[in-house]
């Protein structure tokens, strides 16, 4: 992953601190065991002028290869955008037809969809639903509308969206990663830690080479959840022309495959997450690492520019793809979207940070997305920048000179991730994002412990000596990102470690490679990036420094035992 220098849900956010958001079901008394189909219509969130719904249809009759559900409103409800169904309206009549990926309804099978709508006055639940011409919820006759009162207020599992989904919740432990970790000497010390599930290609949704797919992970999460709350962390990572400045993490979709990204990647993920059985899980999504920061730093005619990034900025498919993901996933009541925002050694200069905030706001307010679709941002995804540099701060002076002019800092406004995350957060809120915006920091590999860890500032003979002698980040350059030698496990996953920070998280599972150190033929779309080659002397994007990468590394995402061993050895805080 390249690391270089150079509405609707907004209204829901206002309700998140209250118990006013109602979940209303179609009257239970209207459903009978002999009904050829049943419809569960829930108003998930409602305010003065609008509402969102979750609708689940269950087919109790013969299997279907396509379906169409109709109903009518008694009031002036008007449908806006929908998801997981083609929803249209004529007057008071509404029709929801299947998408290409959820048309099959076996006997006993279910499909779920939702939509947003506006209204004024009352918002009564529709009295009658018809699936392909057959009345649902009763045995062959008109649906009994039940009492006129829509029923008791029920906030549903977890109620309105939590201000911070990590507070009061366990976090999902990926059993596949845990098994690899525990199999390594000493790995049992961290094998119970929660890590993110990477959906880094279309096939990963269903499971690759016999591995767990998304549904399998969610089913396992339900077992781990028990009676409390649980967060499942998913990395949404398959944009067209993915990671335009790094070959190691290039993806399967070409620069112009936006429609495929939508229909074969985001839509199926949304469909699975919409399943009512998973409504009690909190889903934290990391939205497209590296994408938007690359448009700021690597597509503008500087010495860090790449042709691939210029293409992605020109065709707009990064922006359109991220907006689409935010829109579709953010509409789900239990999903919390966190947009990737690089790290301080990439965007920490004012010349990068201002344009980045503008880019983030643009993507969150166009192509169907709104700022309400964004729970927060994540920094340091799969990277090595420390949470805090304990031995100096950016305002320090040495012999009357600011340490910002040290070669390592290179006039950056920040020297670590927490200060960067909070500074970025302030600018995002000022630009129009919600004041409750939360930040995540990936601490999986930024511990920098072991015997080489400095215990105090360097000598004051020069700004370079002071910084280099005191910094715990021992990389040769802050732009080095691939399998860094000397790195260690960082802070353990922690909820709400600081004001404005939702959590320290392990998004990159420790022990999974960043990229191959030599060319490896593969069918995963991953190229050989010289930044993963320990013999490479560097380029303009890392100040022409050696890469600091470990040798003998496998493809990105593949298990790398030597790295895992070193990460445990250099962990800070140390492992016990």
C-alpha cells in the first residue's frame, strides 16, 4: 500500500443520542401459519419528515426465480432511494422487484431489502402486501390490518446507532487468523485478539479455497456475541484500479469496472448484511484503504504521480465507487462506515491535508452518499506509524530551530498518528461532517519495541540528532510501507482510548504479508512492487531510501511466519 507525502442519515445522527427512533412491525396478529408468503415491514428510524425501512419477504409457496412485491400507502409517503430491490412508486402504489442477485426464492426462503422515504402527517404501516399476485400474511384472503395503532416502540437490537460502536461491545475474533497465530511459537499470547476480515476480491464474499466467506464469518460472530454487543470489522477493498500507486496490492478490477464493482461486489455484501438474522451485530466497515489519499498525492503532476492514479482521478471511479459503498452500506442501521485516511506520513502536510478534507467531503456528499453515511475515519491502516512519539512533539525546538525541519519530519505538521487523527477530525467537522465523528487507529504493527526502542530524546546537537535519537519509529523513511524490518505488535485493541478516538483496532492481521519481496506468478491480480524488495534503493516517493522490507515475503495477504515472529518479539507493550 502506497504511503507518500506529497439527507437522510444526517437526520438520523441527531436521533442517535435519544430513544425516539422507532422500529414498527406489521401487526403480528396478521400473520398465520398457512400464509403463502409473509412480509415483515419495519420502520427502522423515523423523524418529522422521513423514515427508513427494512422489509423481509418469506416465500412459503413454490420456489421462485424472480419476485415482485406490491403494496399501497394510506398517507402521502414518497419513496426515495432503495437497496437490494428495484423500488418504484406510482401514486400511492409501490412495487419492489428483485435484483439480479437475489431473485431466487426457494420454498421457505427469504429476501430482504430497504428504502428511505419522506412523509408528512401520519406514517401508518401498509395494510396489505401482495407477492406476485398472492396476498401475504394470511391464508388466501385479504390481510387483516390488525389494530390501527402501529404497535409499540421497539428500538430493535442495539437500538439507534451507537455514538461509538466499540463501547460496551466485544469485537469479533477471526478464527482463521487465530488458528494461524496459535500455530506459531508464542502465538497463543495474541491469538485471541480481534482482527478485521478483508473482503479483497469478489470471491472472498463466498469464501476462497474452502475458507470462510462473509456469511460464515457473520454466523460465527453470532456465536461469539452471546447476549451482549459485538462488532465485526470488515475491510471493503476491491475498487476498480485499486491502489494505483502500489503494485503489491493491485486488485482484480480494471480502471473502468465500476458497474462490476457495484453489482458483483458492493451489492452482494449489502444483501448479506441486510439479512435480518445479523441485525444484532454491529458492523464496522473500513472503506477502501489507499484510494482517496492516492488521488490527492499521486495524481497531481508531482514526482510522486503515477499514470494509474492519474487515470483513476480522471475517470472518477474511485470517488463514484466509494460514494456508492457509503450510500448502500450506510443505509443499514447496524453498519458503521469508516473511510480510510492514510496516515500522518502521507497526508500530514497542510498542502495534502486541506485537499484531502475537500476530497473526503466531496465523496461523502455526491453520487447518493451523505455525511450521515460516515461514522468516522481510520488512519494508519496496515501501516507502521506509532500512535504517539513519546520522546518529542512537533512543537519542540532545538538550539532555536523547529524540529519540523529535521529530515525525518520534513516539515510535517504531525509526528504521530493520534495527533494526526485528532487534527484531521477537527478539520473534517469544520468542513461539514458530523460533530460526533469518530476516529480509528490501526495499531496492529506500530509498537516498535524491543532493545532498539529509545527511552528518551536524542542529543540536542542538531534537530536531526534530536529526532533520530528519540523516535521510536525505526523505519528508514516514513513512506516505507512493505513488511518493515524491526516493527512490533502495537497497542492491543481498545475501545475509546482518547476523546474523539472510537478505538485502537487491528485492521491488518499481524503476520499477513504486505507484498512479495520478489516476483511471484499469481491469479490474484497482485504485482511485484519494488518497495517490497529489500535490495531496492527507493524512489521519489520514499525519498530515495532503501525499503527496509523483510526478505522472502509471500504475496500480499498470505501468511508470513518470519514477520509474525518479529512482530511478537518487538511488541510494545511487550507480550506476556
